[in-house]
C-alpha cells in the first residue's frame, strides 16, 4: 500500500510539473501575438501586419523578454513598437536611423514613442560609419527590409550616401554578445544578381546576403518561408505599386559565433 501511495504522489508531482511546463511554453509562444494585439496600435500598423506578419517573424527570431535589441534603420519604428512589448520593461530597444531615414519618415518615430509611452525604446541618429555601439551590449539585431539599403547610393536625389558595408557588419558583430541573434528580412532579387539592383528595384539576392553575413562572423541558424510570394517575378520595384506588400521576401536568422 505504501508503494502505491508513493507512486500516486510521484504521478501527481509529475503531472504538476508537466502542467507548469505547458503553461510556461504557451505563455512564451503567446507574447508575440499579444504584442501585435496590443491596444492603441494604429490602423495603418494593423493593416501592415497582414503582409508583414510581425508576430510570426519575431517568434521565428527567438527574441524574448528582457533582451537588449537593436532595430537597425528602423524608420518610423513599426517593428520597434512590437519589439518594445515583446522584450518588456526589463528589455530595451534601440531604434537606430541615419539622417536620411529620419528625414524620409519625417521623424514619425517621435510621435510613436510618445503616443504609445514606449519607455524602453531609445531613438538614436547615427552615421553608419561610426555608430558608437558598445561591444557585446546587444542580445539581438533586427534588420527588416533595410539590408539592401546598405548597397544603395543616391546622394544627389535622396541624400543617401555610399555606405561602407563591411564596416557596418563588423560594428554589428562587435555589438552583439557571443551567441547573439541577427534577423534579416528583405525583398528577394533574382538569384545571382548580388547587390546590383539594390538601388533600382530595392531588392537583393539572398545567397549574396547570406555569404555577406557569414564572411563577417555570423553563423547561419535557420530560414523561413513565412513571407514567400512565389508569384513575384522579382523584376519590379519593391516599395511601390503593383508590388507594395506583395514582394517575395526571405527571412534569415544568424547567430554571432563565439
């Protein structure tokens, strides 16, 4: 009888542990949906959610509460806001732009931070050549539809300067902690095109991108078909009609070695 009682107690304890594990796992999975469903997000952002699927993308990235995250060339801070809710009060989001990006969005990030009381989001305007990021200070870097801009040059019309890409990637690698995550989402270009259409179609070849990051100390972790659009012929400008919100996009996750 004593053995039976002990077995029952052991079984009850095992069930309790299993239930606690299940609840914790569900909560961890739900933080991304909760961040996107947060009250007060704008109608424009919610419309963008349909094509950008930020909850699914961030779930794929593995970014968690408490992390220190850089939203690189964050523009108006669409992703910075969702990241703010994801990392929570113990985390921090660095909303980083260069001067042309701030001008392009007319400092819309400022209204977003104030309106949504994003106390854990900090905006910084930098020269990409000297970003001033502290070594091993970041748990993750997010680059959403902006990697191709590193290869865009248009100083006369838009004021967009030539960027020293190796320097930028080295600075990001130095700023990440060993094992830190780097998420890249961008518009697909035709295979073999490299960076040749970065300034015309605002797209980039994903294999070129992968080799670029791997050559700067990043290790490939995984990729996702979340934002694939196989009907996209990869030959039209990404940011205007008829392709606005309809481009084929790759989603890659890297990890800093070490």
